[in-house]
C-alpha cells in the first residue's frame, strides 16, 4: 500500500536532542590525564584513574587536585571501615539484648541405628524496647552508609573504588575477628 499521497499533517514529529554532558570529564580532558569517558549522558561507564573534575556524592563536592583525591580516598576508606564496624557492633548489641531464650530438642535417627539429639536455640526480642529502637536507628545509619559507599563506587574512579575495597577489608579485619562462627554439623546445605 502506498502511503505517500496521504496527508500526514496531523502527526506531530518530536525530535530528541542528543545527550549532553554535564561538563565533567571525570579525570579526562585536555591535559592527557585520562580520556575516552564521554557519552552516556556524561556518566562514566569504565574504570579510570583521574582526579580532575570528579564529583563525589554531592554537587558541591568536586575533586580537582591530587591532594583533594588523597583526602577523599582517606574519607571513603574510613567510611568503609565504619560500615564494617557498624555491622559487627549491631550484631554484638543484638546478642546482648536477646531475651526469651528457648531450647528445642528433637531426636534424629543416626546412620547406625543410634538416636541423635538436635538442639535449636530460639531467641527473641521485644518490639517496643530501647534495644530494638537502637537497632532500628543503627540499621538506618548502616543502610545510608552502604548506599553512600555504593554511589562512591559507581563513580568508576579507580582510586575511590580501591579506597572502598581497602576500607571494607580493613574494617572486616579489625572488627570481625571477634565474631563467633557457629557451624551446625547437621546442616546439609552449606
């Protein structure tokens, strides 16, 4: 069917403007520091090492010098350490505030005809208690910090990503050694 003779005046043709960048080259640019991060609406889609025009979490927080990048990396490192410490601290507080401890035992047949006793520890906590309120507030802080760390990583700046990973590793090293690992030998889905 030939549509060339039809009147198409009632159709509205919208053209989309090409994506523009926000003016941030995220470490790239004319000084040869790092290039090739244009496109995608100004969002960097590959990891890069750079310190020019790196926007960190907030519009006004812009990194432009090596000293500012070192300071940002130290801050991000400490934030990641804090995150790991917060996780372990919440776990420790939870263990201390547990109430209503019950033990349930149930017999399990053994392979050679013996009977094994499996014991489960059930713990609870009151919803309207200061301990649960504190856990809730700390959970909110933990979620916010975790999203900040995720957004820092999503800058794709390799220096900042290394700071996040190193801080998480250091935090785990410093705080998780106290964590008691309980292994249930009757559990078959490890």
